[in-house]
C-alpha cells in the first residue's frame, strides 16, 4: 500500500498535512454500502479481496462454524461473520462482512505515532502506508471496530484499503465487483445514502420495522456503511458496536496529555535555569570544611 | 569573606566515603537506561520528537529496543531500591525540611535540622521513581505487543497506554529535578563519580550522617 499520486491527503498520521494542490476539483467522498439483507454468505468477496491484494492466507483450522478464518488476520482484510438468532419460533441467520469501516474520524490515524504510516485521502479512504509503519500497535488501540492486525512476519499493521488502488482509476473495490447478489455497492457517499433509503423502504414494507442505515455519527460517519434489518440493535451482527467512538482514554492519551507534558518539561527546564541564574549554586564554604575538621579531626577512620 | 570551595579547594576536610564502587556502577546503569528510555519513548510520544528515532536506527528499531532497555532499567533500579530503601524512610526532620523548602531553595538551609544520609527531597525522588518505574514496567509489559499482546483486553491496553505516557512524563520531570539538584548543590556529583564527598559537604548537608560516619555523635 502506498500513497497514490492521484489521491490527495486530508489527514496524515503524526503530521500536519498541507492542503491539496490549488486548482484541483474538490474531492468526491466515496463509500461502500453493504446490504446485509442481500448477502448469502458465499464469501466471493473474501476471495476477491485475497486475489486482488495478492494475499496469502495460510490454511487454518476449522472449529465447525462458518466464520473462516475465525477473525480478521494480517492477510484476511475482510471476513464474513455469521450469527444465528433464535427468537420465539424464528431462526434468523445474520451474515455481516467484517472489515475496516473507513471512519471519517479515524481512531487508528489519531493514535499512530509514525509520520505518514496512516493517511486519509480527500475521498475519505483510510490507508496504511507500510513503509512508514513501525509496528507499535497503537492503531489497534485507537480503532473502535477492532480492525487493524499486526503481522507476525514483518511486524507491520494491515487492514482493508477499500481498494484505494482500484478506486483511484475509477474501479469499484474487488469485493463489490465479485458479489453475485450485488449486496455490496460502491459509489459516492451521497449516492450510497440515497440507494440505502430505497432498500430500507423495501425492507420496512416487508416487516422489518427497524431496518436502517449504519453510518455511526460517533466517528463522524463511515465510508463503509451497512443496511441492517435490525438497525436498532447493531450488536446482533457479530458484535457490531452500537455507538462506536474513539475511546476517551485514547482521546486523553493523544489529546491533552501531549501538549501539557511538553509544556511541563519545558517549564521544569526553564525553572531550573532561572533558579541557577537568580539564586546561584549552593556551595560548601571553607567554614564548612573547618567545622568538619573541628568535629571529626584530620585523621579519622 | 570565606573562600568558596567546590570539592577540591585548598582548605578541605578529609573525604567521607558515600557510595561503593558497586553502588556507583548500579547507579550509572540505571541513569543511562533511564535517559535512553526517555529519548526512545518521547520519540513515539510526540510527533515533533519523532526524530529521536534516528538515534536508535529508525522507527522499527526504536520500537523494538525500548522495552528491552526497560527490562535493564527495571532490574538495575531494583538493585538501587534494595541498596537504599532502608535509608529513605520518612523522619520527623523531613517534614520540617519540607515546610522550610523556601529556605532551601534560597540557599539558606543553615537553620534546619541535621539530616541523615538523605534529605526529604532526595527521599521524594527515591519513592517517586520507585512507584513510577513499577507502574511503567507493568503498563509497559501490557503495551509490549510482540510478546504479550494476547494476555490483555483492548481497554486494558488503552489504559496502559495512558498510564505509561503519564508516568513516563512524571518520571522525566523527577529526573530533571534530580539532575538539577546535582548541578546546583556543588560537591555532590563526586559522590557518584569518585564515591566520596568532602567532610565540609557532609557537615553542611547531611550532618547526622556525617556524625555517624566519623563516630562522633
Ligand atoms: C520499565 C520498563 C518499561 C517497559 C517494559 C516499557 C515498554 C514500552 C512499550 C512496549 C511501549 C510502546 C512502544 C514500543 O513498543 O516500544 C512504550 C512506550 C513509551 N515508553 Fe516505555 N517502557 C518502560 C519504561 C519506560 C520509562 C522508564 C520511560 C521514561 C522515562 C518510558 C517512556 C515511554 C514513553 C514516553 C513511551 C511512548 C508513550 C506514548 O506513545 O504515548 N518507558 N514503553
Ligand atoms: S502499527 Fe503502524 S500503522 Fe499502526 S499505529 Fe503503529 S506505526 Fe501506525
């Protein structure tokens, strides 16, 4: 993953970003819309992701459930998560495609200490730039969705790129292209919201009273959104957070603590200097030495 | 006017031994590792200090080396702790000393009670660093993803990150006070280089300890 020349940066980890070059048309925000109600769990998207990104997910073990691999890994940037809900006489099989949500206010980027290891393009995509990554795992702590994974091979962080390399040349992400039921759409964020509204009306007309769009405000919206039949209970879908936001602990760590600390250190230095300049050193005088001899003599043990 | 001496003056009482060779080596291992930890840690703490990573061979190496230096510090500081803790218990004269800190800062400590081997400021540095290094070690292990990522939950890791950064800054501030005191109070540094201080220094700053050392209560 690297920064593509045609993509301007909106944010860059541990840096202040220069605005996009003047004379460029304002960027259009993109989004992927995952319609959970249309997903049949075939994992074509998962395969397409591996193929396009040339990822080699080692063969693992199965523990008798459909999730495979069990969770995201450094080489599986998307994983289908299956949940069975039994209620009354009804069985519901909820299948959610897990992966990076491309938060508009990305916690990983906020937490990252390495300049330019995480970037956000003006189109909203959050991308990891491996060559700048130092493998500290701070992004893992910053992320409200538990997405980044640190590779045991090269100690760098990996996650879905939203196929920034495809998007930049006008293609939809590989997963969206591969989906046989068109449960994954890709386009401008505005278009995706309009499209979701149509789907939600349809779902409501079919008895899903609480159908809705998952575009959580706690992270200022996301560039990967879900249409959920039970939008009032996102946690039903394999623990999708109901109200995701950057942890206040991370906010403190990456916010107020930094300037306060540097100010305190600078103050201590200046205070010491001023003290030395105004009060001067504390010296032992000849009188003190004489007193010592007076008390203990010259030849003591 | 009395002539001033810096530890090697014409008139000087015979030296008093203050630290053994082993204690000094122990101290300097601790000092060097604390400085290296502060530099490598600050590099990751604030973007404007990221250039400190060049001192350690780049970002990846800084991230790898820092916790290992932490292990050295923890072991080394434990040595100092065991050597010195008995002399650092709080005494009544320490409270009086703290109440008159203003006089100390103004270089007018003459009227204050006689002190043992350490004054209240030194004791606070000792206990402060003891507690902070313990918390830094515990939170540091939680942050040490290479080996310990699987042992804690995400919110514990986040708490560890805040605690580690906070305690690191506190430890650095105490370190600044500690180093400044050694520069300000002349004749102190040789205790950690040559291992001894002049009789006058001992009489002026730690008279009770001086009496014990020379057997003249
Ligand atoms: C005692 C054992 C210690 C251990 C095991 C330890 C471990 C760690 C680890 C694992 C990290 C995360 C980055 C990395 O993986 O390298 C870290 C960060 C850091 N450490 Fe330590 N450390 C220790 C002591 C110290 C000390 C004594 C200081 C300062 C005097 C310090 C200052 C810092 C700072 C400033 C950071 C960056 C925090 C941030 O990014 O906000 N550490 N430490
Ligand atoms: S692991 Fe890499 S991307 Fe994640 S916070 Fe650390 S440097 Fe940034």
